[in-house]
C-alpha cells in the first residue's frame, strides 16, 4: 500500500486530508 490514511488532494479525502474510505474500512475491521 503506497498511500494511506492521510492523503491531501485525494478525491475521497476530507477537508483535513484524511481519506474517508480508509477510515471507514479501518472501522469495519474494528481497529480503534
């Protein structure tokens, strides 16, 4: 995996640069 949770400029990143899709997947895995 070359990119990760923080990726400003990505189409799915929020206003702070965090990838919403990755956050959702991590939550599904139960990681806290």
